[in-house]
C-alpha cells in the first residue's frame, strides 16, 4: 500500500466554476499507484467542489446563476455580514454542494463519466487563492 | 491490501428514487474483502446518489417533489435548454445532492443505519441506463 | 495496511450545528495510523454532516435559518407527515447536505483548513442521540 499527498492551487477571479480535471489527471499520471482511491478536499468554506457536465459552458453559467438566486446576497437575511455580502451566501452554497470528492483510479485512469469534469465552485466575488488537497491511497 | 472494481447498471423510467442497496450488498457478499472502504460513483451528471430513509415511500415522493419545485422545469430560468426542459434542472439537482458516496464495510457488513438505504436519484423524464461504479479497497 | 473502526455518539437538543471536530481528533491521536483516509458516516437520515466555518457562530445560526426557510415545516407541502412536522424537512436537509465525509490524515494530522470544523447538522426539534461511525484506513 502506498500513499501520496499533493496540493493544487487555483487562482479564482470571482464567482463561477473552474475546471481542474486536467490538473488532477496530470498529477495522477506521475504517480506510481495504478489503482486506488483519490480524496480531494477543498480547505475553505466559501468555495466548494462539484462534478459537473464538461460539454456546454451554459450549464456552468446556469449553475452559478441558480445558486445565486437560491442563496441571495441580501444582508437582511443574515446575521453574519461582517465579511461582505457574498460571504454568508458562500457558506450556504458550500453546504449545499461538497467540500470533498472521493474518486477511483483504475489502471492509472481516473474513473469519470464521458461528460464529467471536476470543478471548483468559487462563491466569493473577489480574487482568491484556493487550495485543493489531493490524497491518493492504493498500489 | 486488495481492490475490486464493479459496475452496476440501473434502468430508470423517469424521475424518482431507485433503491439499489441490495444490488450493492449482493456484490459485496461475493468479495473476499472483510473490512474496507467502498466508493460508489455515478458516471452521469443528470442523476445522483443519496442515502435516504427506506421505510415510508412517501419520503421518496416528497423528496422528488421538493427538488422539482426547487429547480423547476422552466426554460426562462436557464440558458442551457437544448437538451430538454428537464436537463438543466437535472444538473442542478445533481449538484445539490451527491455524485459519489463512500461507505464502510466492517466484518463483511455494509455500515448503514437501520433506516438507511442507497438510492439512485433520477432527474430526467425519459428512460435511462445509469452506471454506478463500485470500488472496494481493504482486506 | 491497518483499519480501525469507532463510533462517536452526540446528544442533540434540537435543530442546529454541533461541532465534533475535537472528538474526532482526540480519537485519531490515540491510533497508530499516521497516514490514511478517514470516512465518517452518520447512521441517520434526519441529521447530516457538514464542514463549515469554525470562527463566527453567526454562520451556524444563518445556516440553520436558511435551511429552515428552504425546506419549511409546512405539512401541506408533504405527504410524509406522520413522524412530525419536522421529519420530512429533516430528510430534505439531509439530502441537500451530506451523510458522509471522507477526510485525509497526514503525519497524524487531520487535513482541514484553518477555518474548517466538522459539524453534525441536527434537523429534528426533539432530543436525539446520533451515532457517527468513524473508519480509518492507512498505515
């Protein structure tokens, strides 16, 4: 059994979905593990992770838009407002999606459906540096 | 350490929750691994996975109904409409639930609460063949 | 490869988020595994798990409040009403958040961001005893 850890940093420039599939796959290719479980954790609570369609960019736009309407930036709704109007909605969107994804590696290939991509879902308006911890266990 | 991979196919006939607990347990029983982690990934982005109550079927009805109201089939809300009025709501419902579940196997028994079952949550109206990748790691 | 299993019980006294980070970390410290994957499953479908901000308690209040508005206790909306007005909303909130979290242990340290804590999200009004199954695999 082997284990490897790695951190990926993604620079975000406002709300939206950022595809990091290739960054993860590039790293996996350099490892000596052929089969194993990959755990990806985002070390923040105002951005999150989703597996989504990688074909039509309109899907990503609609997702961003839907979550914005579901958890609006309206200070009257929240007690936690000191970190900006987008902070509490960001925590809510994080709770509604995922902080972590566990994926499977088989024969050195990440098991994803044809139309699936890995996305960082940024919920804050300003620029951020987001860290995604990768942990692969297998052999 | 051992690893086994397996794919389960589920035929869906419209929106709703499909219990696949027994399919997963039947497969686990045939494996030589007694203790381990089981990762289940759905290889699609318009259907998802949830652990839910297995007692009252009304819970499943209400869940389907709630998500339908939360992400309505109303083309005016979405830019992504070319794949049908149910496609963008399906992606949203997928983001709101799970693409993947990680469960634990102890003494050859899948650790689930008394009232917990494993469900595929189909979000499309038409018939679909859904693939659930199973990956068990342990010994 | 080693595996250890453990159950943590949390007494809840109504809706809200209960921090169990220290309970998990205390247990991890006693184990001989230095690096591994930790899978935490809640064995119930009317309470759930989230990773959330551990700094401002207002975030926890706003989260509870948001989910209460999103899935209101209004019997007219649901068929499943026999277990109380808070039961069906609890199942919905459970589906919208997580039944399970997979985290990584590196050099005996649970990988969490500076502002991240582990929370049990109780969705029922009455007192409950909630069981969180912990499963650590590694070496």
